[in-house]
């Protein structure tokens, strides 16, 4: 239950700060299918999702974003479907173009009150390795706010930094409404550097450090996740008539605290292993209204101090982007994955499939 929406605040902040006044709104929707098969299980874990995202410029510097991710998930005879929590986010960029404030409200429209089998399925969906688009359906009312700044260091280099916090209200995760859960809040500080390498090339690096509050069950503290350090880097480069995008992400989390029955205590060994992920998008064919890409991906997780959690998964596929009209674009991608998880002394084979298409309308 600790896992929340992906941490994209730094990207949103930099995008808003670098955007010029008068930016257009848009409406985006699509359909995706994800499936993971685990060795020695008869049925795959499946999810079909249809994202709905909209952005409306209230003024030249004030933007409002809406998003929801309805999804239907299944494992064996267990099904879980419905809306996600609905996020309403606002961003305001000051006249200088170097400073931004943002505020978000997560309305509790996502499904809660799960049965035992639905809750078990939701735990599988929240596994980092699988990266399902909707890992958690509902988490109660949430509030997010923060600020970011972007300072040009030179004509080709921009430094960004900021802070954001997330707080959550209590909700009933299980159909037994006597159980009330409140996820601990979180506070993050982040910084990043964007470097223009040429007319069509850029390199960036972002660092995010997040501290988590205590999760509470019926008002009592039961868990506190260790602080998380995330470092990501991205290179976009033009290669003659083709283009390459390469991203690398690293996550490291400290020791967590658990309720022992009498008090909260720090675990003796770190149950969180390091996680490294990479993605490659090589546009091998480009034309004025689109591009065809070869895609690659890898997820490499190391064992924690209990010698559990190791995973090595790699995959690839093809992607397509099309400009259908002056205000309409379409993108699609299909990827397959294969690898293994290590559980004690056993290697468990896993296979995954990810197919998605997104249609975007500029307003």
C-alpha cells in the first residue's frame, strides 16, 4: 500500500518552467494491455487500462490538469476493475519564467473496500518490476503541493531544483470497514541539470530524495518506509537521419520501520534492494509526420540484505508516432519482456507483454 502514483513532479515542473506563455491545452486518451506470466502459475496477471488526461490553460501562465486511469485487472478467477483516484493538478509559472508553484488534489474516486482476493491481486499489481499502469486503484483523499525553480547557468545549461509534499487521508482498504488505513505522507527535494549538446541533442540528470511518514492502521503506527534516493539520466541525440533516446534510472531505499507488537523498530537488515532500469528508443525511420522506433528496456534489481528480491528482466519491441493533423497525434508501442526472479535459491522465470496506443488532441 506504500506505493503511490509515479513521482513525475520534477518532470512536470521543468516542463512548465521551460514552456512558453500561451501554451495549448490538450486531451489524451488511449488503451493499453499488460500481461505477466510467472513460472509454475497457470494464469497470467493481466491489466487493460484506458488513460484519460486533459490540460486546460486558464491563462498564459496558469494550467489545470485532470487525469484518471480506469483499468480492469485479472489473475485467475479474481477480477478487479474500476476507476483510479482522480487527480486535479494546477501549475502557475511566474512572469520571469524561472519559478513555478503547483498544487494537486487526488479525489477518492478509486475503488477501495476490496475483498481478500482483490487485495491479494492489488499487491501483485503494485510490484515494481511489473510496472502496471495502475498499481493501486484507490488511496483516499490526497493533497500534493510544491514549488520549483529553473535557473539558466549558461545559454546551454539550466539548473532546476524544488520541493513537494504529499499528504493522504484515511480510507478503508478492505471490505471490512472496521479496518481504517492512512498512508504516511511524504516530502521530496529534487534537483536537476539540463545541458544542450547541439541543435538537436540534450542531456539531463535528475536527483530526487524522498522521506516518508508513518503508515497508520486504526490510528496506530504500523510501518514507515525507508528514505528513497532516485537518480535518473536521459540523453536525446540526433544521429544523422535517425534519433536516439536513452534513459537510465537508479533507486535506493533505506531501512524501514515495522510495528513489532509493542513498538516501532528499525529492521536489522535492509529489506530494500537497489533497482536499476533503462529504456532505449531508437527512431530508425523518420518522416515529416511520423517515426518508426526500435525499443529496448532492462530492469535489474539486486538482492536486499536478506538475499531476496533479485531480478533481471530485459525486453524490446517497436514504436510508432504519427501526426494525423495539425492538432491530432497518435503513438503506439509493443514490447515483450523475459527474465527471472530469484526467490531464496530458486530462479523463477517471468515473461511480459506491454501494448499501448495513445491519441492526443490539442485544444
